C-alpha cells in the first residue's frame, strides 16, 4: 500500500510514495508534454497495458503528487453503476422512482438511472462547482421531459449518489457510495486516492472532488480500458454510447466524436483537427482546469494530463487548451 502525506500548503495536493519510471523517448509524447506544460500542466503520463511509457512533471508536479480531478470525478459514476449492476443492486434502465419513492407520483416518475448519468434526465443541472447535498438534489424538478435535452451540471450525479446510498442501505451494507466504490473497484485495481471532498451532509461529492496522482488515475483508465474486472459488461459499454441529445456523452464519460455538445471539450473536435482524429476512438474524463484522462481505445493507450488553475477555470479564465491539438501532437 502506498503511503500518503498531506502537503499542508495546499488542500488540492497529496504525496504518495511510488517507484520511479524512466520515460521512453518519443517525439510525439515529448511535443505533447511541451504543449501541456505551457498551459499550466503539472503532469502528463502515457500508459499501455499497465506499463508507463512516458511521464513528465513540470511546474512543480511530481509522480508522488495527487491533484484534484474536478469534474473528472464524474466518470467514476458510470463505473460505479457497472459495479452496482453486477451486484444486482440496480439496472441503469430502471426508473429512479423505484428507489426514490417520492418521485413515483410526479413528472419525475419515468426518469431512469441512464437518463441521470447521460445528463438527459430533464432535471436542472445546478451550478457547476457547487453540488447540492444529496437531499437537496432529490428535490430537483424537471424542466424538460427525459431524453429531450443535454443539461450539464452536478445535480444528477448527487441524485445518483442518493440512489446508491439507499440501495446499499436496503442491502444491509455500508451506505457510503465512496466506500462501495473503493471496495468494489479501487482497492482491487490497486488504485489509491488522496482526499475526496464531501458535502456538508458528510456524503462524498460525485460530480467533483476526487484527487489522484497521474499514475493512479491512469490505473483507473487502464482498468476501464481492460473491460472492468467483475463489472457488468453491458453497463460499462453504455458508458461509451452517446444519446440523441448528445452523441458526445455517454454514462458520465465524454466521447470525442462529431456532434459532441459542450461545455468545453468540443473545441477543435468538429473542425480540421477533429477530422484528423476521425479514425480514432477517444473517450475521456474531463474536469475544470483541463484535467484529462483519455482512453485511446483503438491504440490501447491511456493518457493523463493534470494542471493547476481549477478555481480560475471555474471563474471563467482559460488557457486556450484544445483536446484535438494535444491529441494530434501526441500521436505525431
């Protein structure tokens, strides 16, 4: 087990002891690292089949530092759903009202778990960066019918957290969704994490708040790329199926393909650079400040990019980061 030590100067950074890995020379990787470093980057890592091919830690980063993934945290939810489906706790096509009985007699009665995690439930998304408590999220009312519109925000993920909490309670298990994720996915895959933010209700935030080192985030990506041992295969595959409302978003994962609806990650995808990547199959977890976990599924590559500037990004400041530029540079 890796040892973790808090850096007192910042609540966003943790230290984990880890063996050093020598990066292999690769012009594309090195050029992509320069692009990433110039835009507040602190970590870039490339992995294939669980082996680190390249890593770079500029601007005060390091292999022993864990950084917040911001909304990159959301993509744990699709994997959490796949674990719960494998354990018989839920189906993504069941209605939320099956668990949230207070929804049974109003407009929310037909919303499914799939609708929640594809952000097509019709519920108002809520303020980005300010997740409501689980109890508050469950009171949200729909502005649209399920499936009509893609609405990005934290509320649906907090509703999903409450569903998982109630499912675990009914099963007589520890009701904490993060404890369940850790036991079912993270610990078996050898993934450790730094602090995971909790709301004022004491429950883990599912739209944001996880902190991991580049190596551990890459291990999570490799776990997903490998098919998620002991997860429900159908649910995991749904993570990478878009919807009519947004072909570029699955169950909590961004899908870098034409038709993607924002915010943010669309830049360059439908343009000339996007055409250059048209033959690729890229999915990603993405967070404010240009935190990225890319899975290049046809190439078997896992790529992590981490940076400072989460708070500034939430306030509207940007670096001009473009996913298509980075990926095209990476692939040479």
